[in-house]
C-alpha cells in the first residue's frame, strides 16, 4: 500500500488501528526522499536513523493522539536540540541549538516522528526558495519553476509526498504562498496562538508558526497540537473552546463571506476563475458571498517591507561573528570581524533587508519611513477589522498567478516584493488565514485561494476551507508524472 497517498489523519488512523506501522511509514517516506533529493533540495537535514528509532519507540507505546506515529518535517528555522538549525544560511550552517522550540516539544509529545529539516529561503526572506545557502528548491509539479517561499522545502515536500505534514513559519505569506504554488494547504494562525519560542526570528511582531499539509482537516489536527499559551513566549494568549478539529462542522449556514472584487483585476485569468469558482462552492455549502472593497492594498506591501526589514535588521544584529555562527578568521580587529563575518555569512537578500531596515530606523529617516509604516499598519488594522464586522470571512487570491519560472525575478527584488500583495495584510493585522488549492491553470500548475477570518476564529477559517475540500478534489491532485501538461 502506498502510504504517501494518505492524508496525515488517514495515516494516523491506520496506525492506531494497527493496519500499518510507523516504521513502514518512515521507510516509504525515506524511499521517496532519496529519490526526490537526487535532483531537488527539499530537505537540508534528513534524520533517518532518528526517525526509525522514534518509530520503534512509538510501536511500544503510542500516545492516544490523532497524529501519533505520523512522520513530518520542520522548517529549518525551528530550533532542535542535537540537530543543526541552519535557517538555510551560511551564517548558521554549523549551528546546533541547545534547546527545542516549544512547537518541537509539542510535536514530539503528540507522537510526531521527525524526518528532517526543510530547506527555505535564507532567514525566511524571499518568495522563491532560491536564496538558500544549500541550493534552490524546485517546484515538484514543474522543476523549471519555483516552489514559492520562504517555506519552499516544506510545501514542496508535502506536495511530493516526502512527509505527511510540515511545521513552517509565515511572516508575510511564507506558509500560504508556497502552499498555493505547490498545490497544498497552509494555515497562518492568529498571532499569539502558537508560541514562537525557538523560532529563529525574522520580524517578531509578524512571525507565526503554522502547518502545511494536504487538507484543512490535517492543518486543524496539527494546529490542535501546536496551539496554546507558553510561558516562554510573552506574546502568546490562552486558547479556549473546542478543538479545531471539532470546529470543522462541515456547514457554512449563516456564514457571510466578503469577496474584494477589485483584487481580481490584479491576477491572472486562472486565479480569477479559481476564486470565483470557490465562491460558488462556498455558496452551495450555505454561505452568503458578497462583493466588497478592501482599501489600502498597495500600502500594505510598503508598510510590510519597511516594518519587517526594520525588525529583521534588529533581530539579525546578534550574528556578529562572536556569539553565533560564521566567523571570519582573517580579521585583526573587532570592526573587521563584524564586517567580514556578516558580509560572508549572509547572502545578498538578507544583507539587502538589513541595510533597508537600518536605513528606515536611522535617526534622520525614522519619521519619514518607520513611523509612517506604523501609522499605515494601524489604518490597515482598522479597515480590515471594520470589514470583518460585516463578514465572517474574506475570500481572496494568494498570488497573482502560478509559480514563476526559476530566476524569474532576476535582480529585481522589488517585483518579487510586490507579488506579496495578497498575503502581507494578514501579518500586519495578526489575523488567521488559510491558503488551499483551487482549479489549476490551463497547463495544470497548481493555484490557490485564501480565506481570512477574525482574530481567534481560526476554526471558522479552517471550516471554510474544509467545506470546499468536501466538495472538490483539487487538494488531492499529486505532482506525479504527467499531471502538468
Ligand atoms: N515573501 C515575504 C518576504 O520575503 C514573506 C516572508 C515570510 O513570510 N517569511 O518577506
């Protein structure tokens, strides 16, 4: 039986019933990883021995949890004791964290088996999976295209069946955008519901950890494991009420959904069709879908890049060649050591963000850039929250089109930043959002749509996607040979 064809929950169920063993699941995943890794870099570290040991241990004692025994991967910015955590950077290529991230502890306690650490854009900066020190991640549907980013390895791995789900991070779309490009489902939870302790920071007020999996149901099950207040992260909030899995009622009766129509002028025809078709499915399941207007769309991108770069420049100041990571050996004084270690250890995109962030925070430019971006963020929060008083959910595109060709953005980072227009608003506002597959484009490349909800209403968001997935089969398409014409 091909276990990689199962969803995470299906595999969990088969394991609990004793129909398959965790060892068999690990074995099949490893076979695929070996095949896949020969021409793609979805994993930075593969932990075969450890995974087999964990599988054996779980065969002795299986926790009574839906995902016990199901193997998964972690984005390589989540700290793991005893294993490298590289952030796909030369700076941290040799770094081993002295502790596990809170989500890693929770993952282990739920009976998760770790297959390895997924490749990503360096320090989670980028939208293409091309900025990794360890090599580019390619899209498993079409190896001439990007897998999206920054959680490129995570999304590509779920799509190609080299894990059943992944834990990733989303600062401005890094879970949702690669999920859309790889034809899988990815959820960015409400800010504060999942602990960031042990997540290597990109922009602390925007970063949030979440799942990438095949279905909304799988995402709910993973988030049920991850969510909850953590004394080690002061920005976490208590999570109460029924589990997310229990909130997947399968009905949308009385749910009001806003569709910001002017966004559809900014996307390729396939995406437009996908959004409109998804709206029809949601209606068929009982929702009321209404056209609405989402103001300040362009401004969200500008505010996001100013605020995220500012926070990144501050967060990355700790990599100085002294305390952590890459150290230049030729320096003869402290200034040289800092300058050389940082310019050798960081790649071009990371250096660009540090320069941009330092600039907008500098005394002479703070008011013109950083303060104005903060003001814009407040305005965005206000208009989004007003809109979400009228609607329970918003339905939008995730990306302007299918995954771009590798090298598409060349040396035009601004063009890459502007393509984040549909994802960054969710991070500025802290709201929950899910990206999931809709009808593919004319050539078969996956496309995604996004549902955004109110803060703490992650269950409503997941249920919206779940209802669509009960009616359609786009989320079950696999990039096996011949799928993309
Ligand atoms: N593409 C965005 C950026 O480069 C998002 C990154 C992320 O969510 N980590 O900043």
